[in-house]
């Protein structure tokens, strides 16, 4: 499996669906089937989706979307030396690559050690802000932190035990909100205080991680060669930005043979930077695109391209054998424009519309399919007629000749103009499909 991949295809060709599967393959999920082109049931895919969402929640998968205004400052770093999304993500991944023995890690991140750091940052007499209210830290004891609300002189005592439990639960994975609530359920009225201190603990942990990563760059640590946890960055619509500009000099480091071997010095922070070997980049690209554009040329050099094709076996029936209708429409689109201008199965997928009837199809047709065809044809009526058929006297088509009175009212000479035919009645819509695609 390539370390940099792009899933490409027409709109609705299942890129988002396949993205989850490809990401879980990287994590060697037990729920992924080894059979090629396996079709997951609705229940099976829901299990995959939940597993995927859990990995997102714990920070192993990061999802971003490129757009035309996306910049290097957001992705790598800015002039104020603030880290961008990719730089932060690579730091997290690099920490997991450091060859630090478990005993030393426990020493770095033990509750007592983090509590020691917290007391250094917030010594007795300092102020901690909770929900926009300032609290003075009065004292620390073996089991309790005592706070005093500055304005009302209220005294609040926080037990250390729930904080210890939160830290333990957060050791191997990012703790979920539901787990935090369960641990703090016994401490009614104090949840906000505990959560604030837990947030501060996490910030301190991140500072320690960053310090260890900095020590790697000072040649203090080696990198592990096996048992490294993967990190997956998903970039949706990767072609929508200036890829070379967003990645900058880091683009030269994402090749598989450059990982953790080559490095650059970043222009603003002057820090050394590598892309760790456990960072996988998955992108999506919706066709049509200009294959000669600089963006596409850059991507072709750096990424493996995986085509997501229209799969008619996944198209719902809608009570009218719509699979055959979509095949005919796509055959016409293929002849007119090529295979980058098809309509994908995602709009009509069985797992979404297993029990849907033609009334549902009618809504999808007019709200999604017709706008796509108008875009593909640039609203050229001659091309639309080739795709959908000309109007006839009984109106059973999607294109009809405009009323002659309207034409003569606005134009001096007789012209043939066309307009869309929309149907409120499902039977009339069915007849229109029959006419256009029989």
C-alpha cells in the first residue's frame, strides 16, 4: 500500500465510502475483509464508520479540506512561528517513533510528574480561570487542591483521585467525553473545575512531547524501526488549492524514500523538520479536472492514484429498474464528454435507498442530477437533448419546446426555444424516464 494515495473519480463514485476502508486498511483493522471488491452490508459498514470515527477522536486520523485560499501558514507554519496543521500532526506522529523505553515514558508522563509541572505553572497564590471566573490556588496537599473564588471568597476543594483516573484513562488513547463524564459523575457541581485542570494537564503533556521531539532533532534519540503506530492525514478536495504552495519545501519530504532521511529547515521558525515514516496521506479528487494543470502534475509525481469507478451493482432500484437508466445516461455522457463526466452511484446507493420508491428518486433527479447535467453541458440545449431527448406533445420528457406565445412575445423572428419540464406527479416522472431512456 502506498504511503501517499489519492482516490479520484466523478462526483458520487464512492470516494468518501472507500476513504474509510482505505484508512482502516492502514490500521490493519480486523473488520476489513481481505476479499477484493468486497461489498460491505449496511451493518458492516456502520461498524467500520464507528471505528474510523474513534480513530479521528483519538487523533490518529486528521481530516482537512483544501480550498483555493488555503495557505502554507495554515498547513506548515506562519511568520509568528505558530505551527500549522501538518507540522503539528507530524510532531504527534514523530513522538510515537522515538525509541524511548516504556519505563522512561512512564517517568515522563506519570501523574506525579505532571502534577509537579502543574504546580510549577500554577504555584500557591496564582490564579486559575474557570468559566470566566478567577480562582486563587490556596494550597496543595497530598490528596487535595484548594481554590478560593476571588470575588465571593468561596472555598472549593478538589480531590486528586478523579484527576488521576482521567490521566490513567488518557494514557493509551485520547479519552472520550463520555468517559470523562463517567469518571466525574460523583462530583456534582465540580465538573468544570476538574475539566479545566485536566485541560491544563493535557497542555503540559503536549509540551513534554514537543520537548522530546526537539531533543530528537538534537540527536538525543533514535527512531524505532517497527511497532510504530500509523497516523493518517486525509485531505479532501486536494486539487482545490495550490498544492506546491501549501506544502512548500516540505513537498520534497513526503516521498516514501525520503521519510525520516531527508529534512528541511523551515523558513520562519528556522527549525529542522522531517516527515515521519508513519504519516500516511490520503487525498480525494473529484473529476473532471485539467490533467495538464500544475496541481495535477505535482500530485501525479507524489501520489498513487486509485480510481473510484461507478458501480451499478450498488444502485437502488426505486421500483423502476433505475440501474439500467443510469447506465444509459452514463453511456451518453461518455460519448459526449468522456469518462470524467459520468454520474456516480453514490446519489442512488442501495445502503441509503434500499426501500425508497420513485417519489424519492424524483427528488434526487431534479435536485441533483439535472444540476450536474446543466454543469457538464454548460446549459447547451443541443447537448442536453442528446442526453435526455427532445420534448414531445404529451410532455413526457425533461426538455420541452417553449410555449410559442412566449417566443413571439419577446423575439421578432420565430425561434425554437426550450425549457425544463418538471413533474409533481410520480407517474408523469416515470413516463419521462421511459421516454428519455427507452
